[in-house]
C-alpha cells in the first residue's frame, strides 16, 4: 500500500535543492538586514510584482509548467536590473534574492489561509534560479565589466540575454531534477531517464519560458529608461497570458475527468476487470518514459491507454475477462476503430484517437504509443488469466515479438517491472 504523500521521505535531490535554497535565502536576508535596503522604492515595486504573481497563480500538479509567469518575469527583471531612469542602481545580488524570498513568503500567507497549496519545491527552484541570474549579472554590471565587454550602445542587451540563456538552462536542470524525484516518489517503475526529462524541459523553453524570460529582460531595460513605472505597462500582456493559461488548464482538467469517467464505463458495464484502464495507463506511461517519451507525447500515450477499451461498449456480449487479444484480428480492429470514433467526440484530440484506432494493427505499422498500449494491455490481460505471473506474461509477450509486439517495447516493460519488483498488474 502506498504511503500518503506527506509521509514519504524526501529524495536526496529534493533535500539538496531545498537546503541550498534555504541557505541562500538566509544569507541574503541576513546581508540585507545588516546593510539595509538599497532603493526601497524599486524593491517595493518588484516585491509587489512577484507577490501579486504568486497570489494569482494556479495550483498545478507536479511536473506542470510555470504556473506563475508574472512572478517569474518580475523576479528575473529585478535580477537583471542595472539602471533606473538612467541612474545606476546599487541593490546587488543578495538583495534581489531577499526581496524575492520575502515576496514569496508574504504571498504564501493568504494562499494558506484560503486552503490553497504552497509548493516548496517551486519556491526553492525560483530562489536558486533568480539567485543564479542575479549573481551572474549584478557583480559584472556594478564593476563595469559588462560595459567593457558589450559597450554602452545597441549591443548591451546581449549581456542580459546571455545571462537569461544561462539562467534558463540552470532552471531546466533543476526542473528535471525535481521532476525525476517526484516520479521516484510514485514508485520505482515510474522512474524516467534524467536525460529525457532534461530534454523535455529545454524544449519547453521555446514556449512560455521564452515569453517569461524576454518579458523579464524588456522590463529591466524599460525600468532603466522610464523608471519604476515601467513594470506596470510591460507586464500587462503577461498578466493576460496568465489568466488565459488558467482557463486553458481548467479545460484540460475537465477533459481529463471526462476521459477517466469514460474509461471507467467499461468496468462499470462489466466489459473489463476493475482497475484495468488505470493499471494500463500507469504502466504504459512508465514504459513510455523508459523509451524516452516526454511532454505532449507522454500525455497522448496516457490518455490513449486510459481509453483503449472504450470500443468494447459496442459489443453485444462482453469478451470473457475483457481480453481482446484472443479475438480475430478483424474483430480487434473493428473494436479499435469504434473506440477511436468515441475518443474523437470527447475532445481528447486526434492524436489520442489515432493511437486507440491503431492499437490492433501489426506493430510495424503502428506509432510507438500504439505499440506501448498494445503490449501493456496484453500484459495486464495475461496476468489476469494466470499464465504464471508477471514472468510468465512477459515470456508470452516475447513469444509474440514476431508480429504482435515490438521487442524494444517488451524489453522496456521488463525493465520497468523489474524496478517495481515484478508486481502483478492486478495487485492493489
């Protein structure tokens, strides 16, 4: 039985990230208290910007992208701030960190009072990321080294953009590390390769990450010319983006709930064993990670695995045990096509429907996601038939690698099961 989330021991990587962020925050706060607050007006403006972004951020599941782009852009802008209305600033890297930490802490109070979740890992990650940007930018700018390298003309923006690129890579490394630790907490079978997670985070920088970073740089340059009022104008579009992201997230949540309900329909009607769709989705996702799937491709795989049996609702009589593998190939394809037609009406997207439709094809003609769903579904069916437990089911799958199952998928399934102790699919 899985322990409650709060009772799980934290992974060493999570402890290291949180510990480093806590140490950096304490040093920054102590330094600021001892030396006083430089440019308190600017500190207040950026502190309010970060706190406001945190207050309106959406609650997300582990692994989702930045839920508070306004706060992230405000923190980056303060870290990359050199001048204010043409006059050099003197706040320094440690004050940047202290202001961001205090702003996050102040925003956490009303969120906690309203029963909303506080994400310690995201707070630690932002503290380290903003600290990295500030340490790279502030000393070089204050000493004049950045001006000697890039000049004081049109090429100077290359300096904050370079720091931004390095900061983005730093954030991607931390995000992948925390994502892998979160997957480890779900069980050994769900552990994805770190390289795949890092590649996924780097690819994600082309989306919201770029918008956040560029907004931070533009805001810092705007304050350098126009003064503290620039953030109110320059961060407006990002605020609208954040509101739109909240609505989009709500639509995605509704769609996922619809798919989960449809997946249970086959169990309630007696067409498939209880928990079959959930087990296949969880195991297929783990196999997908093992084979390097990340991001949207992994989401498509999970959704298709949840709904892979929906076509069985078209049958007059349920298949014994819900296992479609013993049926003739033509009947398997008919059920798969009917299932794909249902999926297309749920709003899950054509990519999910295509996987459901093609799960009964010979594996050489299938996309990778359909190969995984077919193999994992067959494994769960075989375990339910009592063919000798997980090892016996795997052996049956290996015998079918000539036509039905791709050898690489079967071996990836074997590695995932081995890390999980070869637990039978129907357990729990």
